[in-house]
C-alpha cells in the first residue's frame, strides 16, 4: 500500500505525506478505543463475566505469590539482576539486526534484482506475513510446552543463519528467499521473549525493567542501520552488511538459552505440596 501511495497526489498533497496520514489514522483510532475499552484490572473488565474476572484475578494473585517465593525484587535489585542483563543484551543485538533489515532490505532487494518499487514492496511484505504466522505458531507452541528460552532463541538463530547464507550465495532467487525467511523468522521471537521478564518479576519491578530493556534495546535502532550504512559504503558490497545482521541475530540467539528462569507454577506446586507441574523446572 505504501508503494502505491507514493504515486498519488491527492488534494495537492504529495504521496509520502499521504503515507503518514493513512497509516497514522488506525493508530489514532485504536489508541482512543484503548482508553475506553482496556482496563487496569481484571475486576474492572465489564466485557468479561463475573466468573471470568474472578478466575483471572485469582490466577494473577497465585502467580504473584509464587514469584515472591522465588525472590522479591525492588526496582534497583531488578536492574542489577544478572538475568535481566542477559535479556537486555540480546534484545539490543536483535533490534540492531531487525532495524537494519527494516531500513536496508528493500534497498538490498532492489539492488540485487533491479525490480521497481511496487514489486520490491511486495517481496518485503512477504517476510511480514511470514512473521505473523511465525509469532502465532511459536507463541502457541511455547505456551503448549511451557518452554521459553529456546522458543525465543531458535527464531533468531534461524534468521542469523539465513543472513549468513545470503552473504555466500550467487543465486538471486535463493538470496531473496533467504532474506524473506530471515526477516520472517526474526519476528517469531518477540512474543516469547517478552513473556520472560514477567516470569522473573512482578509489579513495579517488572514495569521498570520492561522500560529498561526497551530503552537499551532500542538504541540498536540507531546502531544497526548506521553500521550497515557504514559497512555498505566502506566495502562497496552487500556482503559485510549481511554478515553484520546475521552475526547480531546469532549472538542474540546464543545468549538467550543462558537465561535461567524458574517456573513460578512449579514453585507454587512444591510449596503447596501438590504433585509437580508438568512444566519444566526452568523455562
């Protein structure tokens, strides 16, 4: 849609301005709907039955008590916790690679294929569609098995391998396929990754660490595109850029399995004397 909007000139307004207008309207509408629809607490959600509200509140309270049995964090203790630092670094690396991909992959595809803008946009969109499917399937399987670390790491490792293979291929169809595969697989790690801090922390410590991880991670949004642009200019080829993006993903995916998170459900069962949950002791 963006490539089509670039060609229009409605009401004397250039196409690139229409992109911001058209793509900004849904965000504004949904943002306003969120103010009135979403609630702060389950017991305020009138669109749930009383039984559903009571069940969710009970589950959240049980989960909170289970986390406190493992450890109760203050905000500053959470900031200094090794597991939080181990989540911060891969998120920074993953976003360095992801933002470099978002900014540069259309240019890479156009340079390699010689295709025009609309066709390049269509190819880039395929990785987004693959990413939607990957997020849903990976999130579903992670919930089904109760495992978090490898479900977060494997998509990044696959994406990293895809970009490294692009650097070594001479076939245009293979290169484009790998770029689509790498871009799509990367998205699959997001929902599982963001479930991990909440398994460690609760209440204000969790909220603060979400902000810290996000703040540090999003500096990768500057580092990644800048590094790729620099490598592209200095080397005169795309190989160094592909190696950089692939390396970021591989290192991020290699760090995530080292994060140690005890299952709050297992702790809760052990404390109550119930049979241990089928969930793994470490997620």
